[in-house]
């Protein structure tokens, strides 16, 4: 059989810059070419200095091989204002390859130096909005650094990967492809806010970074949504930590993957531009000019063939996370090109290798570079003029936010006690917590003018997240054909990619990203959530206001029992609780649908980096709280409320956590306790974080330490998820949880799964009575 292979429909185009090599319109003028060559010599020398004087830490190889593409972007292509790094209408460069942070810092510092020397009026007056040459003393040091110059110059601590307190950095990047997804999220949010005349997002990545699965998912999102403002710049140097041939290259197979970056992006329906020599400024110029001219509304990838560690003296994988030994001949040789070109000589290290002495020689080396640049007025004038032109380009574009864009700031202003009529429920009528969560978020979406953009892992209907966009056009968001939709196509079953994209949406500052899936698959989203929390902390230091990332956990825990242990995983809550700084992440586990409005609005009012509600699949008849003796749903805003208060002196305290087990407690255990005892407090734990954010006095008033020192737990989740509620070994020993018998539970209806786990009503009553008896006998508990 001889059948022709057929590609799927492709809107993207393929271009090779060599086809434009002889066209004068795509060539740099000689004087500009010479200036860029000198700039790059300074950049590479600065990269060598940073690595040497940390000492010996960072990633010089990829920083060097990506340098020229970024230099051309900053000085020839992008529209941005050096003076106003927080402008939302400006183009963005995002180092998805966070290992290249060394290069980012060197690039930013050189840019500031050029402006300082030739056009200081281009610089922000506030030094917090600059990255100065002095700040390079902080590379891979934290706030505890106590060296003299670090303190004297009020140096910024520059992390091993980019963080948003650095000017022009919008997200925290560097972990397994999350930066690619968050950059696509930035671009999607920008496209929605600004329409066709939107900021471009230039994503700096290497072929090794593309191998992370979530990058494929992010690429699918960008192409499907027709985000023309996404431009990947791929530093194709073929070297990773352990391989010199990461991808296939046309002649050889790859050690890791059997595609090359052009194939990768073309199959995802990107425009692809091949640059066979990524160190040739003329080819770089042609490629970036061509990218700006394409008008087919598809995202673009420019693939630059480079050498990792080019002209550094160490190339390939050896330069990935290492470089020349400290103050070695190889290090000084890496500086020689700059020394010869600028007629200077860097100091040679001498004396003891103390922190203070290393810092002293580091600063003297930076001053040598400063003096060299000050001596080359024409170079600095050229660079400063290009920066002025970048600002002029931005002003000329006259970008404006669309007039009907909603106001995401309203998301944090709703009153938990001011419950809309839609969320007043009828006793005995069936509701689902997943459905009501979707409807509450839909209400907030409508009231804020469509600022919630929702992605789901092919589970919109199942999780209830489909409702979030119900008041807006049907179908998936497309920048060209369906720009008013609030529902995102995130590549299918793609929790990894969609969560990264949604964090980028939230980081842009005009929307909040919502990622929905089963609670069991929360682990796929955890890395992106953690990076967003890191980024939010850093961004707030810089005065930026990124929004909350919402993790919609649509089927949490044992009520998903028919799908078995892979889907009814009780460990999901444990992945978030206690894994973030206080206030950075708030989880919510409503028992009943009337708790969802107060829990969602109270949690959002605190503006956490991450908000993660957990809801369940089944529908349940709405409880009669008053008849059961349960406190009002509004009390859930404190993180806990009483399902039952002891009528006399409490014979113990039960901490209940989870909608499924909470229902069994309400319908089966509470009546039994009321009829025959023991007379215990029953406390529902709706949000550990909301409780911990109360003052100690408020905590003590609501749930005294005396109770917690004797309490046992009953949970849909894990024993560690009750950490903080159970303050005695005996209480933890009596606690009931799904894995108590040290096995995963089988597939069955929820009721049978609870029975297998020993969490059915009869088992609960037996366990509580045993707990109360032991509590009476054990005087040490008192």
C-alpha cells in the first residue's frame, strides 16, 4: 500500500531566514551590527563575572547562547518603556528557561548602565524599579547576606531563577516548563484585555525546556486560541545537563526526543522561522522582523541554532550549570575579548577566598566594566537611543484596554454575609457542592464583567466548572473568532499545562485564572500553584497586584468511589495544607452548599495567591441545620463551626473534615449521639487556613486549646490534613481516615467505600464511644 501521509490542517507557515539573506530590507546596517557585537562582548564578559564571583554558581552556557536573540529584542523589536516597567500595555519578555536568570540579570544591568551613562532620564527615579550594576552583587544571595557592599548599596537579592520583584519580570519561572505555560497565560490575558492591538509576549526557552509535557499543552493552548502575540525564541543548542543531543536534528536521533524544535512547533500549528546561525545578528534581525510581519493570527516560534557556552571556553553540557573554576586561567581567558575590545584589564583575584574579599574583587571587576562603558560614549548613545525608540514605539501603538473589560478588583469585595438569593436553598431539595461552586464562581464572573477565565481538563460538565462561563458566549475562547468566551481550551486532559496557563492569566493582573479537575489530580497543578505563590510574594514587594489562582477541585475524596482509588484519592488536600507560607494558599472544604458562598467570598477577600475549594460529585438533600443542632453556615468563615455542642461538660471533641464523611456524621452519627451519647462536641473543619488566620484570642474563643488537646478526627482525607486540630497522640490514634487500614480502597458506590474504610455510621459511633471511654480512663488527657 502506498498512501500519502497527510498533515492535519495547519494555519501556521514555515520560513527560513536564509531565503532573505540577500534582501537589504532584512539586514542590519553596519554601524548597528558593530554596536551589537560590542554589546554582546560586554554581555558575555558580565555573564562570566557573575558565575565566577557568586562564586561558581549559575548557568553560564545557556545564558550566553541566548544572549544575542534577547539583545536584538530589547533594542530593536520590543515596545516598552524602561522608565515604566509596570506598564500593562508593554511587550513582555519572559524567561521561561529560568536557568538563564544569570543572563537576564546581566542583560538588565547592561541596559540600565547604558541609560545611566547616555540618557539617565530614561531610568525610573525609584531604584526599586531598576536593576543596577550594583545589584549584580546580589546574584544567588538572599536577604541574610551580610557583606559590606551588599549592605552599603542596598543590593537586591537576585534568586537563582527570575522573580517578579525584578523589573519587567511578571511570573516566577524555572520549574519544569511552568514558565512556558504562565507566559502563554500572560499572552492570553493580554489578548483578552487589549484585543487585536495587544502586547506581545516573547518567551525565552531552550529545546531541553520544551521536553516537559506541560509545554506541549501550553503550545496547544496558544495555537488553538490563535494567540498571535505569543512568540517563542528557542535557543536550540542541543545541550542539557546530561546530553549533547537532546533532540533529533535531521541526521541523528535525539537522546531524549525524536523531534526538532521546528517540528515541535509546526505540529502545534505555530508559524516557524528557522535561524541556522543563532549567533549571526543579521539572521536574528531577519527572523524577528519576519515574525513581526506575519499576519495569520497564529503564534510564532523562532528557532535559533546556537552553541551552548559560545566563546566562553567551555561549551555544550559542561557549561549548563557550571563554568570555569574560580579565578582560573579559563575564567580570565573568557574576559579577554572584552578587555581587548574596550582596552581595559579586569583585576586578578588575590588573597583569601573570604566572602568579603570575593565581594571586593567582584565589585572592582564590575567597576572595570562600568569604566569601560563610560569610555565608549558612542556605544552607550546607540543603546540609549534604541531604548528611547522602544518607548516611542510603545506610545505610538496607542494600546488601550477594551472598554467593556470587567474589573477583577471587585472579586475581592463581596460580603460573605450578604448572600444572593440564588444561594438560599430549600430544605430537603437535592444539590451538588460542585454545581453550587460553579454557580457561585459564575455569579462572581458576571458581577466582575467576565474576569474569570476557566480551564478544565476535558471535564467542564463533570466538575461543574462549565457553569463559571455560562453568562458569556458558548464555545472556547479564540482571539479571532470567539474573543468574548470565558472558557479555555487547554489541550484536552492537561492539568499540568492548564494550571500553568491559569497562573499566568492571574499574574497579568486583570483576570483570575480558574483551573478545574478532579481533586485526585491536584498533584499535577501543585508545581504551578507553588510558583505562582512565589511570584505573588515577589510581585507584591515590587508594588504589583497579581490575582488569585483558583484551583477548582471538582470531585474530591471518597464520594468519587465508583472510579476507584485513582480518582477517589484522599491525599489531595494534604498536598496544599501546610505547604505554603501563611496566607499564601487557602483551602476550603464545604460540607453543605450554603457554606460555599461565605467560604469563597471570605477566602477571596483575603486575596491569597492560591484558593483551592474541594467539592464532591454526589447530590445530597439540603440539611435542616436547625433541626440537627448545627450552627449557621456563615460560621464557616472562621474555618470551623459546631455541628453539635455538648449539652453538659464535653466528653470529648470530634473534628470532622470532608463533605462525604460530614454528611454521614450529620445524618447518622448526630442523631445517635443526641439519643444515647456520648455527649461530645462535633466540630466541622471547613478551612484550616481561615482558622489559622484568626488571632489566637479568636481561635481560643471558637475552639479552645483544651478541646484540641483531647480531640479525635474523622476525615475524608488523610491524617496529616488534620494537623493542627489534633494535639495529642491519643487523639490521633483514635482518628478515622480512609487509609487507616493501610490499603487503598476499592471501586464501589460511595456508601460501600465508606463501609470498607470503616467510616460508615455504625463504625463511626463505635469508634466515638471507644474514644470517649478511653478519654475518661486516661487522666493524663485532662
